[in-house]
């Protein structure tokens, strides 16, 4: 059976809160996975001595990096909340109120992001 | 009758894009149909076949939401066409788009081959195996499970599935992994796992574990969202995952 005759899902089939919850969880996970090598590379600067790491940290002490850091904190919070949602769904068997859970997860992530911004200055 | 005719006279025509083709491929054909106030999407498909193009292939039987054979993609979403009022899904521009169910091989036009879907019910151990009887035997008497008991209610939660394939056609995991058993087959397995009269629990949990089984589910919950009977296959799959997890922790439970 050729593949072109088997119809595929499109966005209209996927447009509901639990799906967006899944998308946020997946995208934040990919974002964090991409960040990790950078993180280890930055920490690795310490191997060449305190000055190397401090130099790098001074270089990152600007508004652009603060903004990126805010994004990172939001990604972490999103991924944490998304993971808790899946655990609640799978281990506690929570059936209903998924829409609320997805909204709460997103709200939690934004709240953490705001808290970070307050402390960023 | 006069009232219906009047409504038709006044009504504008809707444009219905219907996917026509077969296993080799195909494309959309457009039909103009009367914009009746009170008609289902299935009524429209029937109108096209009876009045405009008798070569259109589609599938239906009961017309009242009992058989589950008329499911199609209506404006990109899998639905029972017999239980979908056209006026509720038609776009503001008066168009409808009809395609055969996703994730299933097309036979022709709007009819898909449901064989892979039902084959997976068998693979998931969807057959009831009486506890007190050997293979294939009918036991002399079934244990009575009171309808109000928790055990019975757990088994009843997913038992109303009529196998329409809407969940299967809405599932991303089926699209990603053609071997994935899919929400309906796993929901059936979970119903039997919860049935205290069933004796094939161990084998069934083995059948639904692993890459093609419940562990592939990413909890996107499209199955639960789209099920026309408001069943919750997503929770059924989560239940299977839980049962397999706890069984793994039992002494000798990993086999």
C-alpha cells in the first residue's frame, strides 16, 4: 500500500489543550538538551583555572544573556511542570481536568520566569 | 414537506471537497450541495452519491451512532459523520472537506481498510479468556460480578467502544510507528485486565508492553479528546503502564 494514499493527521486534528501540553513539554525538552552541551562547556572553562571561568562569566554579564537565561528558566519550569503532568496522568490515573493541568503547568512556568526576572536585576 | 422544500429554495449551496482516489493516490473533487438546515455530514455524502456522482465510495450502516462504520475526516478531524450536524462544522464560507480516516490504508474514496486496526485488537489480546476454562471452552457458569462493585465499574469504564477507529485515526503515535497497537486495542486490553473473570492477564500484559504497546504512548490524549463515546483510552493506556510497572516490582515479576 503506497504511503501517499494513507492520509496523515494535520494541525486541525491536533488542536486541543493536552496536545499543546505535549508540544510544550517536547520543545522545552529539546531546548534543554541543546543547552546542556553549552552548559558543560562553560563549566569546563574552570579546568583551565579560575580566571578562564571568571572571564567567561564576565563576558556573559549583559542584557542579552540575562534574557537568554530567563528563557532557560522558563524552559526548565515548563519541562518540570509537563513532566509532573505526565506523572500525575500515568501514576495517579487523573482522568479529568487535563485542560486545567495544562494551563496550570504553563502558568507555573511563566510565574517562575517572572520570579527570575525580579531577581535578575 | 413543504417546509423542507421552502428551506431548500432559500438555501445557498455549500461546497464540499471530497477526496477521491484509491491506494495509488488521488485528490479532491468539489461538489455543490444544498445547504439544508437540518442534515448530517453523512446525509451530504449520501446526497452526493445518489444525486451527483454514483461512483463515490463510502461506508455506513446504522446512521444513528451505533455501528461506528461512517467515521471520516471532516475538516481535518475524525468524526462519526452520522452524528455530526453539517451546520455545526461547515466553515463560514460554506465549505466542507471530507477525507478518509487517517492512519489507515485507503481502499477507495472515503472508505479505508480497517483490517490493520482490528488485527491489532487480536495482537493486544483482546479476546476474553474465561478464568475457569481451558482454551476455547465455555465454562459451565460465570462468576457474577455485582454491577455496583468497584471491580465491575473499572471494567465497564472502557467497555462501550464500538471500534469506529476515530481514536486510531487521531493518534500521532500510530502515524509515527505503524506497529503501535493504538488506543482502541489497548483500551480493550485494559477492559479485560480489569475483568476479574478473565484468566489471561499475564499474557495480555506481555502483549501490550514494549515499543509497539502502551509504552510508546506519549499521552497527547487525542484519542480521549476525539472519542465520540467519551471514552478515555489515554487513561486506559496509563493504567496498562501502571500495571506493568507494579508487576515488574513483584518477586519474579520481570518475566
